[in-house]
């Protein structure tokens, strides 16, 4: 029976160990971007720390193996349990300290996790279990625990519990293993009362943190964003936060501002109307991204538009901007319009599988701050996109800032040209973002910016449009290589550009 308890403990502790690693990777990706870099460095640090912990386990005396195992579980449960909350609050108060604390916590947790399996194997060996049996059973349950969490984390834990509450949950599981070990092996352990009291104290603290996770997250986000948070949710894809201050409603994705209701009209008029004004015959429009419905709002102003297909990855985004009255008011109910078909899917996969054609395509993805987003700005993606664009149609791509991120901007331009599209880059000033840029492209090449508009505009007219398509000396074109899927140079250019800008 005692052997089975130890083997079961391996399953639980393996699950907890991987959970802390996934939480750290996901949280750092949310807050710092570039998910490949974050997960790669965190996994490397974690595995190295596990090796250090495995080495340190040899200094534990045989007669103290179970006692140290209990102590390690208590320490992992406490540190791992509060790690997500601590990291989140640290980023809210001091982003500069976040990265240092992140790797300190990852190393500490990894080192202690690295001690767990050797200690369990030594405990089994002391109970006269055959070595082949020890290795096969321990590693089997270790891998099974990792498999369980790798499936549960993206499908259940992150979207429904959130990262902070998930951390507390697995911390309590570690403490549960410690308490069960204390009970089962009480005849072999010393200082039972002290260990039990410590375990119960930590368990109560983690339980309180679990129950208070929403308030803690709200407090941290309020410190980070400053304004009242009217809506916040974690999805399998991102963290969505909507704030309000007086008449200013703002959307943040993973901490990055997506729009301010005070000036978003400038951005969305510039995104949509220079193209659609030149397509009075257009009937079918594709909007990629733009789950807030604001681009669709502008498209629907044209009476000639009969059908809009909006493809956005995150159903939580489109649901919020369709069902919440204060958000639907911003897009004038665009996502409920009978002409609009909302599809929640990966845009690249959807484009690959659909056979539909469109007269215009509005591409309103977030900036290429990660490889997952970078693929949506790549040669293969734009090649697929061209196959769904009418021969005399137009496509417009949100292309980050030609002033703050010039290498990234002109890389997007080069990528569109690589697939045979003629590009017409332009820019404007949006107070919430600063100087921002778009690239309009066409298969046939002929395009002249509108001198006037059929619809009333708040920002656009002939003069402002002409100014958008003229680049001053400090924003002249750069010769850049196209963004290919196997290298994703755009993500590196984007990161380096903004690193030089943000201090």
C-alpha cells in the first residue's frame, strides 16, 4: 500500500511541476509577448534547475528521505501556488522587476521539482522494490501526470480558472500530497505536529488565495491600467481587459492597447474607407481579426455591401462585443447585423479551407509580436489571401507604426510585394498610438487615393487622405526582406524596433 501511495504521489507532483512551468510560460507570453522566446527560455531554465535539484537530492541522508520529500512538497506548494499571483502583481507595480522574478521563481520551483522523483525512487528502493520496477513505475506515472496537465491546461484550466487561480489549485495539490504522506508514513516521520501545522497553514493560505483570485487580479489590473475595469476574461488565446474612464472605453489584449473609443474612428476610417471608396461595385468583404466589430461597422456603412465575413480566433472577443450593450454600442451593433457572418477560427486555417472570393479584404490583426501572429503576416498567408481576392479587388493590412517600428512596417510591405501584389503604404496620427501605418495592396496595381468620400467622415477628406499617402523624410521606405514562415524575420524586426523605442 505504501508503494502505491508513493507512485500516486509521482503522478500528482509531475502534474503540478508541469503546471507551474506552463503558467510561467503563458503569463510571460501574455505580458512580454514573443511566446516562442518565453517558453523556450523558461523550459530551458526549468530543466536546468531540475538537474540541479536532482544533484542536490543525493545529499539527503537515507533516513531523512521521506521527511525531505514532505518539506519539498510544502515549499513547492507555497512558492508554486503563489507564483502566478506574485508575478502578475509584480508586473503591475514594476515591469522592470518582472523578468528577474520570473526566472528566480522558475529556477526555485524547477530545483525542488528535480528533487521529488529521486527522493521517491529512493523511498521505494528502501522498501525493497526492484530497480527495474522503480524506474518503469515512477517514469510511467511521471509522464502520465505531464500528459494530463498538458491537455487540461489549455482546454480547461487557463480559460475557466485563469492563471492565478490555477496556480493556487496546484499549490493545494502539492500540499495535499505532503499531508497524505505525513498521514501514511506517520510512523517513520519525526516532528509530525510541526509539519502538519505548517502544511495546514499553507493549505489555508492557498485556499484563501484561490477564493480571492478574482479580486487580486482586478486589483493588479487596476494598478496596471489605471482606469475602472468593466470587463476582463482569460481565454485559451489571450487576456482581454476593457476599461472605462469618463467617456473613454479601452480594449487591452495581453496588456497591449487595441483601441480607445475617443479616437478609434481615426484608425478605423483610415483602415476601411480608402479601399472601399474606390470599390463602389463591391458586394462581399472579408474582415480578418477585428473581433471588436469596429472595422465591420465602417464596412456596413456602404449600402452596396451585401455580405461581410468576419474571422476572429477568439469567441470570447466577438461574444463580448456582440452581447454587452456598452460594447455593442461602440460598433453600432455590427456583429448582430444580418449581413455579417462571424466565424471563430484561425484565419490561416480558414483561408486554406474556404473557397469563397471577396471584393475587398480588411486585415486587422494585432501587431506581429509573437510567432503565432507573425505567421499571419507571412508570404504563405498573403499568397493564400490573394487567391481569395477578386482580380480588381483591394486588401488593406494593419501594419504597425512606420515611425516607431519602421523595419517591421517595411517588412510587411516587402512581404505583400513578394506574392505579386502592388502596394500603396500610408500612415496617420492616432493620439492613443502615435503615428500608425497601413498598407493597401492590389493584384492589378492601379490605385489612386480618393479625393472625396460618398459618406460623411469625422477625420477623412481629400486633404487628409492625400497627406496619409505622403511619407516625410524621417519615414522613408526601407529595403527589407519578406517575412517567410521558416524564419519569421518580421517578429524579430518588430521586437527590435519597439525595444529601441520603449525605454
